C-alpha cells in the first residue's frame, strides 16, 4: 500500500493503524476546525452558541 520496505510486520500494522486513525480524525475534525478559524477571525465575534445552534 505505502511501500513499507524493510519494516517488520508489527511496525507495518502500527503505521497503517496510525494512518487510519489520522484519516478518521481529519474526517470528523475538518468542519469544526473551519468553524473555529472563521469564528476567531470574525470581527465582532458572534456568541459561540449562535455559531453552534442556528436557532439560538
């Protein structure tokens, strides 16, 4: 898959697992990260509850 030449099977499994975990973190963390960056850059900052809940 990634061309792990010269690594033991245990190390290959650990690297593959770390990559899968990183993919999951990026998948679920992308939109919240963009929202926080936009919230911090806005002037004046809206209340955090208005950002989280559009009905607030």
